[in-house]
C-alpha cells in the first residue's frame, strides 16, 4: 500500500493559504461597500493655522501676517572683509630642518603659525625674526613667503 503524498504540513499550509485569500477578498468587498463616492474638493482640502496645525477650516484673513521679502535670509549673510595686515612679523619658535616644518610666533596675535620648508624664501633657524604672510591651510593658518627680517 502506497503512502499519501499529502503530508500534514502540506494540508495545513494549503488551509492557511485559502484562509488568507478568503480574508483578502472579504476586506476588498468591505472597502467597496463602505466607499463614499462623489466627495467634493472642499471635503478633501486641509488647511494649516497660524501655528502650523492641520485644520479643516480655512484660515482667517484678519490674522494674516505681512512679511517683508527683504527680511527673509536664504543663505549665510555676507561678512564684511576684515582688513588684515598682509605682511606680519614674528619669531621662529621651533623649526625642524630634518622634517622641514616648524612654528612661528606671531608678534601681533601671539599665536603659533605653522610653516613648511616649501614656504621659505631663505633658510631659517629657531629664534630668528621673520616676516611672512598668512594663508588658510588644511589644519589652520599657514605662513607663506617667509623671509628673515632685517
């Protein structure tokens, strides 16, 4: 006698599939029965009040605020150019000739400014007085066109 090819799990899966299809069909029929047709445009519109909340009533024109379009900023405001002294003076605080970099202490701001050997016009050593210009670098201000001052 041969065994049946339909196992218990196969029967259960088939029952679940049929049940799911039946539920889906019932939901579709329910949606069709409860659908309201012929809604007007006014019924479908939503409005926002002055606080940004969604309402079904149109806004009150008396509460409308006047906004000057010139007051709206859509970008970063322009910064006025800061006039800086182009050529600065400083003292070499540290310079490693082997690695080719060092730091210059600015006489005006007292900050340390990075200097690379490629930016030198003549060789420098520690405690030399120098003149230089500042350019923005990858990690902050960088001294360029560095010369010994007289």
